[in-house]
């Protein structure tokens, strides 16, 4: 970044907060009334990489059958009670292709948004960077004077110019999903300094479009104390993700951090669980992984690490409804302090993973889902369950049992407080 450009960026941040001190910008838009949502993460996210070209993607990057959803599926989702869709969109394929290919991808994205709205859904478009590389969140945010950040900002403005033509009550645009790992960076540019820059540029081209902020800590509520709403207008939502405790929500997932990926059978509430059973199931899982992937694919001390995680889960702190409620109380306090109406805070992601194929079902995940959903609604917050689809090769968080049958889990529907009986008359 050049010295002159750095000064310009710094002045932009100063101007943003100066406007905030003078009372903040006004707006004439309509805040979307999102309430009960579902993430459709496969349609325009998780692009297919090209094995022959590192860092590049196959064409088309979003590939059926997962990057598709039928009319009957959408009818079922509406019938059981979902009123909006959080639509993750990976920026990388849009930014890494030719102008003609980009136009095709943009047309496809806007067709999806219009289609979802035609079925009665509101749509929150969520820019969802890939996990690593040039177009990851760290790659784009490392240098706000760099080409990656500039291209990303320009892409956001293109999205905004098109989305502002759609019904304001059913449309919103996020600025970036899970932008940084740390709640607040002491050294280097923190997200709280970068977010106003993106917000200001997008707001200029779409004065009445609802925009969606988020926090550090991978969009967790722990980052809220660092987010100040002065300077943002009232047509601004805040997207917070809730996966607590991580050991429970991500247990056994192949992409989870160690030791979580080797843990199984954790129960919610913890007081009703059996640590010995959880340890035995974790041992079974590790043995299964060694048989399927080879001894070298699993660390020798995997069981020892899993045991430590299991014991920690059951002992410190007690994991129950009060544990969940305390986190939502913290979110409500922040909203009150910042003057944010409850309906402007969206729990944009929450979910608990199913056990791997061949492992016993964990019925307590429905209790966790119900408690989180209930606390969100009691707080007046909107929510969007993660995710509709199952994982790619593993059960994951899916509302559906698997990606082949696309059969919706009625117990999950009930836990979400929706109408499971409507599935009996479903159109599929």
C-alpha cells in the first residue's frame, strides 16, 4: 500500500466516526423482517477446485446436484415455516474469472435471489470467502490498499447495485462472513477499522438496501464488545454465529480442530450425559478412522487428546440451558447499550453436527437446537439454521438426513419450532 493511499484510507475511517459523533447517517429504507431462516450453503458457495490448476476452479464452479434445489424442496421449506434464506456466496469464483464468466455467475446468483423471493422468502446474501488463498478473508484483508481488497469492494458494490432493485423488505447484503479469527487485533488492521470502509462504499451505491455487519472471533458474540454501532444507520443488521460449546456442536466432524474431530457421544445437557460412554464412543471413532484412513492419518495420541476434551466438556463449565441463556443475555445487553432493536440482530448460523455414519445417533442435539432457537426468539432475534444440506461425504449439520434423498428430518423441524406436520403433505 502506498503512503498516499494509506492516508486516504485513514481519513475515510476518521470521517466515518466524525459523522457518527454528529449523530450518524439517516436512512429511508425498510428493515427486512427476517425471523426464521435456513442457510442454503451449496447453491453459490463451496466452489469446485480444479485439481490441474492450483488455486483455480472448475467451470462452472458451483456444480449440481448439490448446487441446485428443486421447487418441491422450496415449497416444503416454506410450508414448515421458514421465512428467509441466508444465501452464502463465495466471492473467489467471481473474482478469479473473465468478465464474461463473471457476468454469467452474477446472472445466476440474481436469478436465484429472485426465485427464492418468488417463493416468499426474504434473502440475506452473505459473502462467504473460501478458507485459504488469495480470496480468503485473511488474503483480502491483509492489505486494504491491495488489489484483492479493491476487487472485493468493487464486487460488493456490483451486488448492491443489483440487489437494491429488489423488494427492500426481503433483501439484505452482508459485508463479509467470519472476517477474522481474533476478536480484536492489537497489531495490524482490525476488522472494526475495515468494516466501516466497506460499509461506506456500499452504502453510497445502495442508500436503502439493508446491510449486514458482523464481528471478529469468526462472527461470534464474543466480538460484540468491539463493535460500536454509532456511524451505521438503522437499516443495518448484525449477523452473529453461535456454536457453543464447540466440542459439542462440532464433535466428530472431519474438518474440526483437534481434539474435537476425535470426540464423539457428548451429550446435552452435560449433566445428563455419561462421560464413560462418550470416552468409549470416542475410542470407537478413532479406531474406525484408523481402519478407513490408515494408522498414519490419525495421531498416536488422538485418544489421549479426546479424553482430555471429553472430561473438560463435562466438568468446566456445566453445559445446559443456563449456559446458553448467559450468552444470549450478553447479546441482549450489547444490543440495549448500542441502541439496536432486537429484530436487527440475526443469529445467522447455529447448528449441531450429526454423528458420522455408523455411529449411534445423538438425540440430545435436538435439545441443543431447541434451546438455542428458543433463546434467540425470546430475545427477539432472527435466526438462520446451518445448514439445509448434509456435508459432502459426511452427515454434517444438515436439516436433511442426506444429500441423495433430501428427506427433511422432522425432529430437527420440531426442535426449530416449525411445523413438522406440513412435511406429510410435502410436494416431494
